[in-house]
C-alpha cells in the first residue's frame, strides 16, 4: 500500500466527521435563530401569545413522533441514507416558508422541519460513534456536540441580525445553501456501512431485519396524545387525550415485550443501568435547557427593551461556552469517569438557573449574562460525557436505536417542558397579543419556567450521579 492510500484512509474519518458536523451546526442554528424572530413574526402575521409559543413547540412534536421508528429504520436501511433524506426534507421545508402568509402554514412547515430533524439527529450520533471506534469516541462526540452548540451560539445572533436586515423569513431560507453543501459532503465522504458480522443481529440482516410497524404506530400515537393532551390542560377533552396517551404507552411497552423484532428491547434497556440512567439524565437536563432560549429572549426584548440583535448577543453566551467546554469534557470522559464530569455540570447548571430566577423588571444585564454563562459551562460538562457513557454501554449492532433513544430523551425533554410552558402561557395570556401592560405577567411566567428548570436539573443530576461507571473497553 502506497503512502497516499494510507493518508487517504487516515483522513476519511475526519472528513466524514466534519461533513456530519456541518449539518449538525446548521440545523440547530436555523432552529434557534427563529426564537429571536418571534416578535417580528407576531407583528407581521398578527399572532397571539399562545400561537406564538407554538412556533418553537411544533417542530419538537415533529422530531419526537418518528424518532424511534426512524432510528430503527436507519439500522435496517442504512444510517447514511436516512441522514441524507432528512437533509433534503429540511431544505425543502425551510424554502417553503418564503411563500407562506399565515401562522397556520408556518406551523405546518415547522412540523415538517421537526420531522426532518428526527432523520438527521437519529443517525448523526451513531455515524460518529462508528467513525470514532472506541478509543476516541468521547472526543468525536464532543466535537459533534460542539457543532450543535456552535449552531445554537450563532443562531440567536444571526436570527436577530437577519430579522433586522432582511426580515424574519430570511431566518428560514438563508441556511439552505449550507445544508445542500452538507448533503454533498456527507454523500461523498461518509463511507457505506458494512453489514454487522457475528453480532446479536447478524442473522436478521440476511432477511432485512423486519420493521416493527405495530410498535411504530403505537409509539407515534402515544407520543402525540401525551404531547397534545399536556398542552390543552386543564380542559376535560385534553385530559381524556392525556389518559389515552398513557394507555397507549402501556400498550406500546406490552407490545414491545412480545414482538419478535421490537423497536426497543425493553428488558435489555431496563438491565443496562448506565444507558437508562444516562437517558433519564438527558431527558431532564434537556427539559431544563430548551425553554431557556425562548423565555430569556422574550424577557430581554419585551421587558429589557433590547433589539433582536442585541438580545441575540446576550443569549449566545450560553451556547458559546457550551461549545467551548463540550469537546474538552468529551476528551476527558475518554480517560475519566463521565459520571463525575456530567454531575458537576448539572450542579453548575442549577446555580445558573438560581441566578436567573431572581431577575426583575430592572435587573442589570450582568446578572443575566452571569446566569447564562453558568448554564453554558454546566451543560458543556454534562452533554458529551453523558452521551459517551451511554453509547459505550450498548452493542454496536444497536447503535442506531441507541442514538435514537438518546435523541428521543433530548427531544422528549424539550417537547414536554415546552408543552408545560405552552400551558402556562395559555393560562396567563390566552389569546392576547403581548403589550406593556402584560409585562408583569410575563415576568411571572419567566420565573415559573426557571423554577421548573431548577427542578428538572435536580432530577438530571440525581440520575447522572447514580448511573454507575462507564464500561471499559479494550
């Protein structure tokens, strides 16, 4: 083998990683940028406060409802194919926003964006884990986490500036050329996945690994009923929907235990303490984190009177610090116990929430910035070590579904915490458009949301601390 062949072989994993990271950067950037455009969208489309809160919520439902079915399909059909399909769907749904002129159509395409993101993120972590092998998995996962949080970093600032310069629709269409570039790079550099040999599922690969249609339908219906049931509380009809969702969830678990080729091996999941506790930690920590961008951006623009661009510069502090810390924490988690790093991050995250909880009508910006900095450092310490511990504890043949479960925990936490926030908005504002006379109620909503964040992070820290040590590998 000549030297150029060796160099090409050595470079391919890194080129493939950077290609995946480009997509992992652009999609969160586009999603987070929308939060800074919310007041402009509300003014242009005459949106009330409740519908406004659905703009960040709608893609969450879309991303969760198909997360497990898509993850399993990716294990069968190929993670690269599913990932590329998601990029195409995301680009289409983003361009379509240019022509919409009503909040209803905007919400439809936000749901499609969420569906596309489930294709992308259900596969990204598994593809990165395959590229990394076992010795540098934490570092590779840290790099992709950095990409996500760099996207979140630039998203608010970009969203604020684009809204001021080109209007809110530009927040949707401007990332599309970059997403198309990511599609081409991944198609070129990401190697095709070999069939698994000698694994627990090698025999099933020969018959294309039957897809669990019944389980997929039960999962999607249960998630939908739970999500929309929570958002409509306390109305009696939505209580019925919530109860139906709980019943369907029980039916899903029962069906999974009996299915010959289930989406999730329930018994194996319950016995893998590291993985299930990492999932629960992720569920609560992401549940704590997602409403922060939305609620703080509203606080800064409505109560503090900042422009969208200035508010974006303040909000980006959290994501910027997360982006800086995540790869370092990931690398450290290859050498040291991820449990300690992740739990320390949870503690700092709680401190950040406590500081933000005490904001008021005249709070100096340094207090808000300090709280966001603590959130950023804390989440950077948590995210990569938590993912590394979870991924390292599963069989390679189930990396796709493991990646999907972790992303389900992430988006599920986002979805249900945001659904609760929608309930709070509905209680305080109903169908009113936010005006200065509502700012005291808005501050109350901000504090309630932050208090819930403290509780979520406490649960996340508990599950992180009690997960056990990461499995060592040769």
